[in-house]
C-alpha cells in the first residue's frame, strides 16, 4: 500500500510542477479538447427548432422526466411537502427505525408499556439521519450555480427567466423523490454497516428484477464511469479553481504561490473530512449548509426589505418577461430555455447524484427518504436561486448593473455588485460563501465519486484510500492550472449521468409507487394508534 501511494505521489508531483506554467497548461488543455471535444459536443448538442433558438437534448430529457414523474406520482411535489417537513423533524423516526407494525400494529395498552424493553434489536440499516442526508445532498448542489449561474441566466434571458427557473425547481422535486426512493430501496449494506448505494445499484438490481439484467449492468457501469469523471472535474477541480480565484481576488494576491498554498490547505481540510466517510461528511454538512445558506438568504432579505418599494415591480417584470420575452434573443422560448436550464442544472434533479447521498439514511421505508429529498430542489432553486434573482432584478432598477440580453461572463462579480449596492462590503461575505460552497460541494462529490469508484474497482480500505488521495491531489491541480476543456468535459460527464439514470427511474416507477404506498400506510397505522389512545413512542426512540 505504501509503495502504491509513494508511486502516485512521485508520478504526479512533476506533472503538477510542470502544469503551473501557463503555456504548458494551455497546450495540455488544447490536446485534451482534441480528444474529448466530440463527447462534450454530443452531450450538450442543441436541437435546432428554428433559426433563433435551440434546446439542449439533455435538458429535454431532464424536464420531460420531471414532468412525467410529477404526473405519475399525482403531484407528490406539493402533496408530499408537509410530510417531508415532518419527516425531517423526526416525527416518524420510531416507525422508520423499528417498523409501524412492530410498534403500533394491533398493540394493546398493556403490551405497549413493555414494548421498548422487550423489542428485539431490529433497527433500520443506514449511517445518517434524514436531516444529515438532506444537507449532504444539498451541499453538492447549493453552490456557485446559485450565485453565478443565476446572474448569467438573467443577463441572457432577462427577469422572466426567474419564473421558468422556479418551475423547473418545482418539477424537479418529483425527480428527486423517485430516484432517492430507489437509492434506498436497492442499496447494499456491508457487514460493518457501511452503505453502498446510488443509481449503479438500482440500475443493476432493479432492472434485473424486471428481466432486463443485461441492460441494467451496462447502464450501471456507464453511470459509475460518468460519476467518477464528474467528481474529479465539476465536483472538485472547478470548485477549487473558483474558490482559489475568489480568495486571491479578495486579498489582492498577485503571487501565483498564493493559489498553490490555498490548494494545499484546501486539500488537507477536505482530506480530514472525507477520510471519515459519509458519517463525518454528514456531520460537517449539517452545520455548514444551514449556516452558509442562512447567511446568504438573510443578506438577500435585508436587500429586499431595504428596497420593498421595488418588490411589486420586480414580480411584475418577472411575470411579464416570462411570457413576452421582453426583446430577449429567442423571445419567449429563449427566456424559457434560460430559466429551465438554470433550474434543472442547479438542483441536478434527474442526474442521479443525490440518490447516492440519500441512500445512506437510516430507515426501513425507502419512500421516507424520497419524500425528504423532494425538499432539495425547493431549497436550492425555488428559495436560494430565486433570492439571487430578486436581488439582481431589484437592485438593477436604481443601479443599472446589467443590461438584459447582454451575457455577462463573471456571474459572481455581478451578484457581488448587486449585494454591495445595498450592503457595503458584502462581497467579502460572498467570497467566504463561495469558498464554503466550494468546500461543501467537494466533500459531497468526493463521496459520489468514491461510490462509483468502489462499484467498478471493488470495496476495501485500499481502494477507497487510493480514490481519496487522487481526489485531494486534484484539488491542488484545480487551484493552480487553467481548466478550460477539462471542465467542459467533466460537466458533460455529470450530465451524461442523466441518460442511464432517467431510463432506469422511468422503468422502475411502479416500484417507487409501491414503496410510497407502503410508507403512507405505516404513517396511517401510527396516526390511527394515537387516535385510539396509545402513547407516541417517538420520545422513547
């Protein structure tokens, strides 16, 4: 093992030193583009519907799948929302741990008195709580897209893009519900309690049960390859690159060594977290995600309150632009595409990545975590992305920070300008938020990539350590070199995950519906028992 690690370090360090030279980095980028450009073009190919607008085919698959799941599960996006909040709060933790029939099924008052003492140890499998699984998944999606991506979408599609962005988020809630239910349903649990889950497992095991084992194995392998590629690029190097750039800019550090040392420190911090596995990742994300999201939303609320007189005008502009186009290139359809693209790409609903984090939850009912997962697109897109959009639209009334229809390249700077116009020096807080967003995204994507890695190369401490070492080294790489085509390729890998995932989830929707009915029945059993006068055993769990 030591020889293997030493060999990796000896091999990679000269490459890193060599890559720090700008000209060399550009040459590597060009060569990489020559070999991978076809894949990027394929994944992001835009279907031309007219001379003025084109729609990426992967976006059609994402939104089409989300619409299908919304209809198939009878608007679970909305009907399951209140239940999702109760589940996260732990209202049904007792039945999820031991089963509703065990605790409340045909139990007399006398039997219930000794139930906690006599119940055998049949606790649910899993490693994290509902809240921890939710924050771990959120940490991978809440990030630069919410700050920079929204600004870019508004600059191209105008205020109306906000409406379609919200719609994409609402539809995406059904996709998250379906894929995360399957993630728990078909997960593997090791002898030591370690959970292995995600699309790789429900594609292989779920489709095998339907007599499509060959197809399932192929789709599972493809997904594993894509998730590994995405974890090293978009989930790692891109995050490190942007965080390092914001850090250098904040302190006006021109020396290139600043980015190098930033990458080293970030790699060490990430290593400390990810070596502990999903339990440690969850413990970190359950603290970071609420904090950073809370600070960001609070700052947005301060701006909205300070400009309350513009709120009505902002919503009017959003609705008008959503259905008129307001002179934006592509008109109504162009606005629609920008909004839906930002919403779908931000929350990753349908990509399948979140199912990996959610599969580690402690529960006997897979649908319980699916219901929790539907909160994710709501928080990420409907709340945080919308807050960013409102701040930009409202501050633009008085400050003219952007011209709608003219694309901006630096979305973070535009958002920072919008915040600074009302809260002086808030850009400093925003820089800290960007670094925290990047950090949380990296630790969650490290878990996603590792699950794909062990699926392909086998389970074991050595296999996992090799992946984690490579992941941390690439944090350093991302901090010091120009990425360019590498990031385009890794983004393509992430959205290539959509293809095998959506195929599998659509084919397995009857399984999801069965699990949903089983969980809702369990909740009803508990409620009926409480109505009959039995004690709520939640407080004893």
